[in-house]
């Protein structure tokens, strides 16, 4: 069986829908400087810096 490679997104895109390393869905609401504002599917809103964004291992959830 051929395995597909997962491609993690290094730079967040406003309006982009992603899944983090736990499988949770999130949307990038805004990016200002090195801060990324995220909203999870459950309604939780949080801010992370760009280094912590990359530690989420985000992958595109929709194409």
C-alpha cells in the first residue's frame, strides 16, 4: 500500500483551514507580525507566535 506524505504548512494563511497534530480543526483568523490568531472548531480562540505555529505541525484540512 502506498503511503501519502503529509505536508505541514510552515507559514499560516489567513482564512486557511488546518488540522493540528492532535487532529483538531482550526482556522487562521489573522496574522500580525509574528503572532497568529487561531479559532478552533469548538470555538476556542487563541494566539500563538510563529514558532509555536510550526510546533502544531499544521496541515491543510481542505483543498
